[in-house]
């Protein structure tokens, strides 16, 4: 049993006009086996939260804490966080020209597991994981994310989830840019991983449609850099019909 | 001696007589980036200089007295003219007419003393097809030329590897003549040496020729690498593609890339593209990159150039690190990836992998397996 605990987290980004605070007191804990959905309007800071958990250097944490089973995540480098069991499926995965998917995956798995997987079993494992996500084996020889469509990038992120087997998965808009079929394939991939690993999941999304495939235990409404309301799966239904307006108004400073 | 009109990209003077060229002062366009103090021994004739021989198991390689070589090339600067008058022997690589040589012809150049003049003369006979690898180890100071003739309908790929210690100097002209419908691909990989100045050039003898000039270089410490490319399209319907990529680290590293492409009035239907990208791996190194494209005719299929020098992409590093890959390894992966497409164009997978391993070794990266394992 593991726990990811975020407490009163404040973070800002440096802009030409000075520091801009984006996270304004986020408090949230996720336990193994549980799935939390974080839903909020554009620009509310959802990706910022995901990046800060992963350790992106462009954000400064000004106060608050993140711990993984009591260990201080904020004190870890980006790669240490991944090796400690955190995984971020990015909203906009980065292209890395000239680095093949197979080389990238094997290097990552080697880094996270601490030893290189045996070549023969590894190739089989990679092929199976790709087949599960209905990815053409030819992707293994292509450069990481280069020229991938939006949907292919998202499948590639979930492929990494399946191979790296983290304790906690943060999925940032994994549903965006997917057509209905691709959404189902990707959601099934996430569900397969959740069920087989018992990992905790933080599912960041703008729309409710992915929640038809992946049922959250808790739904958080995220507005203007903080969680303004939390509830069960039914809270997503409310958002589906009413939108974010009520929460946006409520979040406005008096 | 011939003298070209003043403001065009072509070399102004071509002559075997060293006295036709002044000693560089640093004010000349073609010398303004080079460390003249480091290259000083290359500016006067050294009667004691040694010779360079080609070591190879190939039947197509021979070492002969320089007098027996009828070279098509006339030197275009002082170092070229001095090396030509100082060289006593030549390495001749002769691919016979219509020969199909499957295995790459590998030649290691070896100097007989710490300073040597070199002359290599490569001929790919009509309709032949071959690949040649020249290993130029930087274990002596060497000045000279590698002259390349690609006859009509021939296909030649030349890989030149400059690797070794970081103390020595190399100046090499690489003039190529490309025949009718011939295809020439050259790639220089520059890793070793204190100062390396390479001057590849391409001339077309007839229409339909194509030339691809590729280069990768990795400059560290106080290494100086200069690559001065000159492609002259004087025939119709020829193609040139020039792609150089460099990585630099350390405050004193300095690279220069000059891409001069001249499309003459008669060269209608030309397709030309040139590109140089440099990746700065640390603060401080200097990468000069100057593409010059001069069109005397507008009747071309395409003509383009690009040049960019940038720092490491932090988003790429973040992405790799967020998958558990330590920062140093992530940087090495990105650098290897940066070079991969250029080396991939060679069409020599085994040598591409060998070059990747040498680059990795330079970057301090253990490399048990190739990229496509
Ligand atoms: N480099 C930057 N400079 C200034 N502001 C920035 C920068 N990066 C992000 N922001 C701002 O931070 C806020 C939060 O952005 P973030 O990407 O976290 O939102 P989001 O909730 O993920 O939005 P979306 O639903 O569009 O993905 C936005 O107002 C955005 O404009
Ligand atoms: Mg976002």
C-alpha cells in the first residue's frame, strides 16, 4: 500500500512580468488502487499540477509538500521521481528526434527497474504491450513521438505506463485528441494497468467522456489553481450537465 | 593560374605555385575564423615533411610516386599548393569501370613523420559502384588533398573519419568532380585533432549529377573544426544536398561551417539545399555558421538553405528524465539522436553504428548495443 500526498502546494512560473502563481494551495492524497479524477476548465492549472509532481524545472514550488510513502518528492530529481514510482503521461508528449522508440523504452525500463531486461523476453514483452494498444510494431523503429499523430502519442504514453509499471500514474488529458475507438483502446490500456498493478491513478481531464470507461473513486473540481470541490463519481455527472460555471463563480475572490 | 571575377563565391585563384597565394593574415574572407597561430606550419614549405601512405587490404588501393598521378585538381589556396608541391607520393584508389564493389574499401592513412604532406586520388570509373572509408587518425600534423573523380553514371560513397588525440592538426581539401548522371555521397565525421580544416567542393562535369555532402562533428576542449564547403552548379539538372550537424562543449571549443553554393546561369533545373545545425552542450563554445547561396539563374527547381545553433532542448531532457533516465544519459541520447539522421543517410548501417559508438565514447557513454537492438 502506497500513498501520494500533496499538501497545500503553491507553485509559480517565471514570466516576463514577474512570477505568476499558478497552483494556489492544492491538497490531495491518492492511495494505491484508487483513482482520482481532477477536472477543471482550460488554464486552471491542471497540467501545472502534473508537471510539478513530475519535477519540471520551469515551475518553482513556493510552499507546501509532496510525499510518496513519506519520502519528500520535491527533494528528488526528475529521474529519481520516476524511479521512485511516479509516472506522468503528458498532455503534449515531446518529440525526441533520432532516438528510436525501442531504444527509449528499453533505456527507461532499465533505469526504472535498475537492471537491463533480458533481450529475448524484453522484445516479446514490448511487442505484446504494443499489440494490446493496437500499435503497429513498426512504431518501435520510429523516433520517439516524431511525426506521431495526437492519438499515437497518447497510445505511446500508455505503452510506457504498461512497461514502466509505476506506483502512481498521473494521466494528463490522455483522452484529448482521441477518436471514439482510440479512446476506448487507451482507456482499456489504463484499466488493464490499474487492475493488474493496483497502482493509484490521478486522471486529469477537461471532459467527462473518459470517465465512461474509467470509473473514478473520487472527483475533484479544479479551478484557478486549487481544488474547489470533491465528491464521488456522480460529481462528474453534475459537471457534464452544468459545466464549470458555478465553480468558476464560486472561486472568484470576493 | 586563373583569376575569377571578384565578388563571386568561387575561389579567386587556382594555381600549383604557392607564390600565387599570399600568406594568410586573418583579414581574408577564407581565413578570418581560423586560428592562424595554430596552423602556422601549414603556411610554408617544409622540405623535411614526411609522406602519407594508404594502408589497406583492398586490391583497388595503391601507393605511387606523385609524378605518376595526373590529377584533375588545381590547388585553390596556399596550404593546398604547398602540400601539392611538397608531396612525394600519392595514395591512389581506383575503382574500375563498371565494377560493383560490395564491401567497403577501407583505407587507413598513415604519416611517416610528425608532419606530412598527403595526396589521395580517388577515381570511381564509369558506371561503377563503391563505398570507401578513409580513416584519418589524428596522430600527426597533415596537410593535403583527397581528390575525387566520379565518372559518368558512377555511384560513390565516401566516409572520412577524423578521430584520435586532440593535439594534432589536419588541413584537407576534398575536391570532387561529378560526371553525367553520377551520384556522389561524402560524409566527414570529425572527432579528433586540435585543429581540423576541411574544404570539400563539388563541380559537375555534365548534367544529371547529384552530390550529397554530409558531416557530423563533435568539438570539445579547445578543438577547432572548420568545414568550408563549395558547390558550384555549372551544369543543368544537377542536385546538391549539404547537411552538417555539430555538437560543441566546453568554453574553448570552436567550429566553423561555411556553405557556399553557387548556381551558374547555365545550371537550369538545379535542386540544391544546404543545412547546418549546431547543438551547444554547455555554455561558452562558439559555432560560426554561414550559408551563402548565390543564384545566377532563377530557373531552378529548388534552392534553399538553413542554419541554426541552439542549446539543448530542455523539454526533451525533461521527457527522458521523467522516464527515469538519469540526466547525463538523457543528454547523451539526445546528442546521438541529433546525429542519427545524418549518419543514416550514408546507407552503410554497420559504419553508421561504428560512428555512433565512437561518438558515444567521446561523450563518455558506454554503448553495449546499437540503437536498433
Ligand atoms: N510559460 C508560461 N508563462 C506564463 N503563463 C503560463 C506559462 N505556462 C503556463 N502558464 C499559465 O498557467 C496557467 C495554467 O496552465 P496549465 O497548462 O496548467 O492549465 P491546464 O488546466 O492544464 O489547461 P488545459 O485544460 O488547457 O490543459 C494558464 O493560465 C497558463 O496560461
Ligand atoms: Mg493541461
